[in-house]
C-alpha cells in the first residue's frame, strides 16, 4: 500500500497550483488512473517517480520510500 499522509500533501499542493490529477500524471509520464490511486494512498511509487511528482508540485521534502 501507498502512503495516505503523503497523498493528502500531494492533493493540497496540486489544488493550490490549480492542477488536475490528469495534468500531474501527464507531466510525470504516468496514467491518470495510476496517479489518482497514488494520491489516495492505494499505490506505491519508486523514489524517482515521487521526486518527479514533488518537482511538478514544487514540494521540498525528504520523503523517502521505506
């Protein structure tokens, strides 16, 4: 399973930037359904993918894959 707490952070940042899940997914080269599941904490991602999401959403964090 993914990380629901991270998902809340991502959603808040995405909404603040007025982006849709589809737009974020396109920017990181992922399917919008996958991104939706990831944001809800139902999907895992490699650190490289997380870093790409953080860059798109302008999140500075040290969130690492456990």
